């Protein structure tokens, strides 16, 4: 650490060095300029003298021999001097008397000839003066071809001053070095004196500080203006005095702080605390009362809708009237924080720590309450706590701060305990129930289905399984929003519950699908119950927010155990295939399976199951690539990856096996094999473009799926920014939080996301608001129709405008001809995809 004396000394030395350097360079430059000026004057005089000598000889008339003799004598005269004199003959003289031997004429000599003025040049310490010789009237006697003022020749005088300058600078530097110790001595002396004075003032400050052992000692510290000779130090100590005055009001006593820390350390939630939280609060309140004059505490907790619990905690037994007064106080505080009504249910409970001692009545009248209030909008819980203190505590700001921190901790503790109790029950309930309808969830459905199969085997009876699907439910969600769709699901769930018998089991399987287990029910009876469900649903309607009447229909598939399946998975797949048959052939009805259906479906299921499993096991999932055109660049460097598998007859498209793969629970494996084969193809063909990849919503639900994606991309050394995952709306809404977590984690890794079929409904805009979307693929029906339908064109244009403002790229689907492509270009869409651009192929697009 540097000392102040050292800093002062350093600054003085540095300052002296800077001044000396400046002085040296300034004086050196002045001297050099003066020397140059004198040198030029001497050179000019020498040039004049040389000319005068020449002139005297010329007046007597001279021959060429005389001229050469003069030049030679002139050179010898300056051989050992600092000067060099050269004479140059001009063209006017050469015309009459011819050329003489002279040095090469450079641009400075020519300048003197042309301008008729002295020319001075400095280079590397050598000064040149070039003096022109102008013709006068007397000169015309010999030089009759010259006019007065013409330059007949020039005299060049060179003078080397480098030695003089270097010698002078050296002498000056030695002189400065000789006197340099003087400022050093002065600097040391000044630093010593300043440091001594500062040390005196610092010692005074340390004496004052060392007197402080507790907060009360702060009042002993006082500074007087006459203690300080320097104004600057007086300002410092005045500021320090202000700091002391502030500390007196905000400092916390060490004992009090240690107590608070120890107390707060005990506020740790454990299972024992949650179980016996009232006893725990009693013990904490007792600890507080040992340090602060605290006698009581209350807590108010909203235990349900319009239902409240008030807990009163007492250190000692209170007077009955005191109880009543504090109950009224708690009720008034509740009214300040909660919106209550006349029918509110309020439960008051008193908890007394020590019943052997009583709180004097007069103390009860003095007690003041401080409170803390915390209300949570979601999930609608909150609480208030208050603590009773004596008036002197209220005036001590330090103690008030401690009380407030303890209150906040009490409040968070009580709310946490209550919330944990409340939500542990809810978690237990929703681990088996669907959060929207209250029906059993998919996990419990499979457990109950397996249980029913075992029970039917033991008792030798049949039962029926129904799979119910709401028709066109996606259109309802898209048109009226997910809130309205949830109400539809709740109403349909209630209709099913009301229609089936007591003891029958109903579950929400996922999305808009329900499953019903009808114990002791054969095919005919099961068919009858299914018809009743359909009839009840057909009678149902709901009024939308726009006043329109929304009617709903449902399709039902059925299977009977053991006729249609020997285990849970086969039974469900059979019912699901019957449901698919109904949806394709006669939507809004139920179908009673025949023996031919059994044979055909199991043959179909068996073959397809085997085909899917073989494709996954042998990694025979084939990627097909459909090109996407960059409209602005007119290039294809993007492909959408489509899934294909082969059987012994043909190559199957995705819509022929995806649904079965999802029901089999192997969709995530199928997606991963497709991804791996795609990345192999990318490496083999050195493809550097962008890939669009569809992900099944059920695959996203797999915990290992996300890590598997990241691992594959890393193994094949691909750039995540070149991979775009398409989000589809199918079955993702009920798992929106899981989907959001999935998207955010991959987004952090650099992957991109697109919304498929954007604009088909309300949910598309919900997704674009909630997720960090990079690209939207505009619903193909709008693109195909925009050429003929102005409304569709306007809608596409509005989507394009919206996405541009949000910095999102757009892809037009179903571009099937040149007319559509031109229309897509006209509205400013970025990319185009469709059969006109290129059909899906097992190879990347090449022009």
C-alpha cells in the first residue's frame, strides 16, 4: 500500500522531470532557431562578398582562364571551413561565354533562377542559401543580351551547423543535470512537512474512533472547528461528524444484531415445523420477548374463498377484555388487507405460551401493533401478521427495523407452511386428475384399465372400452380461444359423467380425447351407452362471447374385452382404430365392431406395429427433403425434413403411421432415428443449408428427448442455428408449460423455432406471444386462395406486416404454381414451399 508521503514525493519528482524536460527542449529549440538565423545571415554576407570579388575582376575584363582560376581559388579558400561556395552560370551568360564546369542543377537552384529571390533549404543540419545574381545596367556592357533584373547566375553557400547544435545541447543538458538534486531535496522536504501535518490530524481521528465501544459511545465523538488549521481538513472532519450523527440513528447494536441473526437462523422449514407450526411460532415469540418488550402476535390467513383463520399468540395469559380488544384489532387489520363480506367464515384461535403468568391490564392498554401484509394473486393466498410492542420500541428506529424484519420472516414462514399444506393436498389430487376436467388422467387410466382386465379375468366377465373424440375441436379453439375450449371440455366431461353408470370409469386421455371403462358390459350394452353419450352431446350447445350458438359432436370407438384384445395396449389400439374408422367414414357416431373388423384391424395393427418397430430397431426411417425457396435470393438452401418408412409394398407417408406410433409410445424414438439419419445425410453430402424438422408433441413429453437432440447435434458437429424445429398445435396446449420449457432450453443452445400453419386460429397468435419464434409458416389454405379471394390476400398481408414488425421471417406453404408464387412475392413473404418449388425427395434439391 502506498504512503501519502511517497505519493507527494512521486508527484513532485515527476513534475520536476516534466518541467526540466520542457525547459530543455524549449531552450534548445530557441537556441537552434537563433543559430539558423545567424547562419543564414552569414551565408548571405558571404554570397555578397563572393559576388563583389567577381564583379571587381569582371570590371577589369577577364578571360575564361581568369574565371576558372577564380573558381579554383574560391574552392580552396573554403576547403577547411564550415562553408562550401558554388557558383552556377545562367543561360543568358552561357549564350555569350559558353558553359563552365559546375555542380548539377537541382530544383532549388532552378527556383532561384526562375523567381530571382533567395532560396533557403535545411536538411540534416546543413543550411543552403542560394543567392541569385541579377543584371544591372553596368552588366549590359558585357552581357548585352540581358535585361536589367535578369538572373545571370546564382551563388550557393552551404553551412554545416550540426556540430554546433549538438555541442550546445550537450552543454545545456549537463548544466541542468548539475542543478537537478535541488528540486529533489525540496520535494523530500515538502513531502515530509505535509505528511507530518496529515499524521497529526489522522492521529486525532483515530483517538476519537478508538473511544467507540458501543452505539452509545457515538454521542461522545465531537469535533471543534479550532482543532484544524487547514480548511480542507476542517471540511473532512465536518463531513465525518455528519456521518457520526447519521450512524447514531441507523446503527444496530451488536448484541441486538447477534440476537436477530440467531433468531433468523432458526426460521428453517422442516417437516416438524410444518406439522407443529403453532408450537414453533410460540417458541420464536418467546425468544423475541427475552430481548424486546413483546407480548403478543397475531396472524391472519386466507384458508379458502371467503374463509379466514386468525391465530392469536400470547407470551402470558391475557385479560379476557384484552383478548376481545385484540380480536377486534385483528379483524380490523383483516379488513384493511382482504376484501371480506358478511358471509365470511372466520375462525379465531388463541395460543398462550405461559398460562401461569398474566399480562397486566395496564400494559395491554399501552401495547401498539406493527403489521406486515402479503397478498398473492396467484394462486390466491395471502396473510397478515402483527406483533404487539410497547411505545418505547416504536420510537427506537433500530428496534423497529428489527421488529419489521422479524415480522416479515414470521409472515413468510406462516404463509409457506399454509401454502405447503394446501398444495400438498392439491398435488396429491392432481397427480391422478386432469387439471381442466377433474377426470382421471392418462396415467391413472392405464392403471385402471390393467386393473379392470385383471378383475375381469378373475371373475370371468366382459367389459367395454370407449374412446371418445370431440369433432373439429381444433376449429373451436382457433375460433373462440382456448378459454372457451376448456369450458367445452368441462361440459363434455360432465355430460359423460352424467350419462354413464355409477362405478363406470371416465378419464381425459389427452387433448380432446376421453376414455371410458364400462365394467360388466358386453358389446350391445356398451354400444347403447355410447349412443346415449352421443345423443347427450348432440343436445348440448354453448353460447360464445359473440352471441353465436356453438354445437359440438363427438365420435366414439369401442372395444370389448376379451373379444377385441387380450391386454390393455391391444384393447386400446383396437378401440382407437375403430374411432379412426368412424372419423373417416361417419363422423359424429359410434360403430359396433364386427368379426371382419377384428380380423382387418389386427392385421393392419400387427403389420403396422411390426413395420414401425422394425424401422426404429434397424434405423430404416427415411428422411425426405422438400425444398424451400428464398424468394429474395432466388435460391434453395432450406429443406423441410419429412418422415417416411418402408414396408414390403410401398413407402409409407407420415400420416399413415404417426398416430399409431404415438399410441404405441415410440414416437420419440421414431423422431430420433429420423433425426440421426438426416444428420448422416447432411454429413455425406456436405449439406450446409438449413433444416426444418417437425417434432411430435408426444415426443416432447419424453424426459430424455431434449438431451438426445443436443447429443446428436454435437456428435455430427452441426450448427444448431441451421436447425429449425416446427411447433405444431396438436395436443400441445394441455402441456403448454412443458412445451415452453422445452423451447427455451433448445433456444438457449442456439436452435430456432417455427410455427406451422400460422393463422389457422387463435392459438397461433398465442404461441407467437409466448415463445421466441424465428419463423412462421403461413397456413397453406390462405396462400392457395389469396389469388382469387381478396379477404385471404388481406389476411396474408396482415400476417406479413405483423411478422416483419416483430422481426420474424415468413414461409408460404402450398405454392403450387407460378401465379401463386408471384402473389406470394407481391406481399413480401420471405420463403416459398410447395410442389411448384419442388416435391419431397430422398435427396437434397439441386438445380
